[in-house]
């Protein structure tokens, strides 16, 4: 079993839709939970991180962590074509990042 | 601020050859980590360098080695290349005083082994 599981998609939604991206994990030692966005032919870019159960908002993005279920989510409100990218969840332990496989998202006009 | 810079951008090598990839960390950062991202997969941790020493290592064979220089820049070396080494190699830098939550990634080096 992989330490971090992520639905690879692809996910295709119309502009303005609410997008939900999800990951599950198995290692209780993970301390931080992150979401990265990766455009084609680019390196990952950090969107948000959190370390406790609950919600964290940043503009159109909301990160949610449920440590009891070992489940994290990223919600994107009012999605835009510029949000089209691969979204990677990542967990941090002992100063290294463990990534999910990434979910490809396409937002069409 | 140039951020994390990696060179070269693309590289094609033949099986059995050796390759060296380079990374300059973001200004003010002193810790460099390397990741391998195969097509359709998430990045996998290779190793981390701090104070010119390998501090942590992932599940990669000894064919993968690295170095960090006094100016904090780093190299990743891969010997005896295999077809399966074809991937995007990413460098991430952090400040040792901060957590990896502040890691910045470069654009990567796309390595193709033929």
C-alpha cells in the first residue's frame, strides 16, 4: 500500500464549477499536509499547507484535513481555465515530502 | 530573485552513460533536496544536502549520488543509466531554519535515456 493515495483523474469541469481534490494517507507520523500545483513542463508550486485537522482558506482555495480519517481535500471555488494543471498532495515527515501521484484538472470555458 | 534554477533543461543520454544535473538554490536557502518525477507520477524523494553532506536519503540505489558546494549549489549524478531513469528531476531548496513547508522547486531537468 502506498503511503499517499490520490485519484489521478483526469477531471474536466466547466468554468465556475467547484472542484474537489482528495488524498488519503496511511502514515500517522505525517506532520504537514500540502497542496502543490504543477503546470505542464514546470516544477511544483506550493498552494497551501496546514498541520492540523480542520479547514484553511486562501482566496478561492480551501484545504481540509481530517486526521482521524487520514483524509485531505482541496476545494477550488469559481474554477477558472487558468486553474488547469496537475494538483499534487504532499505530506511531510522528517523534513522530506511524500507526494501523491497528482490529479490532472482541466477547466473549460 | 531568480528562485531555484536548474540546468540543463533537457538532456538525452544513452543507456550505461553517466549524467550530472545542477541546481542553484533560491537566495538565502542553504538546503537542497532532489526528487525524481516519472511521467504521470508524483515526485519521489532522492536525497537532501545540507552543509555539504547528505542528510537524508530515499529509496534510490547507489548509482544516484550528489554533492553540495560551499555556495549551497548542488549536483545530482547518476551512473550506469537505465531506461527507467528517464524522468523529470526536480531540485527543491529550503532554509535550514524553516520547515520543508517553505520548499521552492525549480523547473526541473527532463532526462531521457535511450
